[in-house]
């Protein structure tokens, strides 16, 4: 029990100490990957901050952004983090059906987020606001597209994990992959909160 309590964020009540140790090592390595990904997003945020006023005479953020759609996207991702958290609780308690149920809901919310983002992009393009219009819009599209691509990868990963759960069940390796996927998913939620704060809220206040 002492070994299991060394890492309270990922311990599995039904797992052996060897499983817990394996999970600790693999999750630590995944944290290293997330930190490198965080650097990429930091660079994209820095680029956006530099380009936000480089509109080249084109439309500005306050003229283009729909705060309502952005707020709905934010709520969808926040709820998806909650549902993944419920899946993680079910994983720790060994409740197989609940794991699948919550992961399916999370997948649906992730796909819904992507749909909302695509709708926003298509609306901007219809207004003539494309990535070629200005440095501001180029940085905007690159930042949000990079995040959206990450969410798409997370959705594909969720689908793969659902298949693995159906085929193999909650084995040690499947549990470890789900825990890493959870870190990835919550990380994307945090990145989006920064996007909402840095990109959309200043446009409303302007």
C-alpha cells in the first residue's frame, strides 16, 4: 500500500506494485513529451502576441471573433475533461463498463469541439478572413489549427483505446496508455483556456 501511495495521481487500487511502478515510469516520460509540446504552444502564443496588431488593413479580432461560439467551445472542452476524469475514476476502481461509457462521451465531446472550430473557420473564410489576409490571421489560424489537430489526435487515440479495451480489456499496458491519454487531454483543455483568454477575451474588451 505504501508503494501505491507514492504517486496518488495515478495509483490503481486493483493493481499490483509492479504495475504501479511501470505506470509511474511511463507517465514520467510522457510528462517530458508534454513539456516539449508546451514549448511549441508557447512559441505560437508569442507569435500571435507579436502579430495581433499586424492586420495589414484587414479585419481585426473584434470585428471577426464570435465570443459565443468560443464560449461554447470552452464549455465543451471543460465538460470533456470532467467526463475523462470520470473515466479515470472508473479505471482506478476497475469498472470496465463505466470506463467505456465515459470515454465514448468524451470522444463525442471532442468531435463536437472540432466541428465547432471548423464552423468558425469556415465562417471566417466566408468573410474573406483567411490565413493569407494578414500576419494577424496567419498566426491565429496556425495557433488554433495546431490545437485543433491535437484534439483530433486525442480523438483518434480515444477511439484506439476503446478498441483495445474491447479486445484486451483493462490490462496493465491499456491502463497505462489511458492514464497518459488523460494527461494529454487535460493538457489540451488548459491550452484552450489560454487561447480563450489571450485570443478571444481581449477582442471582446476592445
